[in-house]
């Protein structure tokens, strides 16, 4: 495994090809190329090279990924018995670098590897003909259950008397003695006769005729 110890902003970082490092913010835009030349140590498998103080001709080629802020740090100063309380918050700015290459006089451009996705074609399973025919046949509905409304719902209910028993004599007597419910029409009142026996068409007495002289 090949890695280096590189210095940036007075801090040391371990950089590996294909990895990222987080250094103090650099005055560059995201996507720009940055060349780090302060390499203190180079390790390539069992071979380790220590710089005096730097390893020459072994630069680190990086690309700026993004700028971001670190976690918030609270600074609280106070003096007891003097009512002095000072609270300060701080967030450090960082730059994330992607390590593309270690060493070399120039950055070698690597073509991106195209990965072709294999398209799997699933064969359609054909069901046997017998099963298909069964599925196509319609299902016959059974006989409809007769509802109570269809069985003479309009006919009145008949109360059956138990076998071997006759209706009570009292019930028969009551049925005979019940008065008829038919309404009798009252006869029209006959017109009253006048004392002389003469009647007008409407039942009134006729006027008297004057006596002949």
C-alpha cells in the first residue's frame, strides 16, 4: 500500500490514492487542481523514505471537492466574584481534497471505466393448455335462495288450530252476537201536511184564495 505524510497549514495528514483529506480552507474554488509538495514521508509497501526535512520530487496531486465548516466549539471565559462572563462560539472552515495521484511530474489523466450493465431477459413461462382452458370457463352460479318476500308476502297469515280440538263455544257465541257493521241509511223525513190537507210542491201550505163576492 502506497501512502504519504503531507503537510498543509502547519498540520500533517496521511494521504492515500483514491482517498480524501480535510485540510484548513484553501483560497481556491471547488473543482480546481491543487499540488501539495511538502511531503514528509513516503511509504511504498516495505520501502519507507523519510524526508530531510522534505522528500523531493514526490508531489501529491489533489482536486478540491468542497468547502465546509467543522463542528461548533464553545469558548467560555469567566472571572469568579467579578461578574465577568464571556461566551464565544467558533466553527473552523475546512477544504476537502481528493487524492488522485502520488508522485510524478504531471498528473496522468485516467479515463473513467465504463461498466456495462448486463440486461437479463426473463423467459416467459407458458402454462399448460388444460389449466388455461379451466381458467377461461365461467363459473356457474348455484340456484338462488328463495327469499321470504317471494313466498306470498301479500297473503295474510293463517293461524292453524291444533289437530283434534274445536274452537271454544264462547268464541262462537261472541261472533254470532256481534252487531253488523253495515251503516243504515236514514229515510228521508216526510213532508208535514198542512191542516187543510193541501200541500205545496215543497211541502208548504198553499196560500188562501179570496172569497167570491
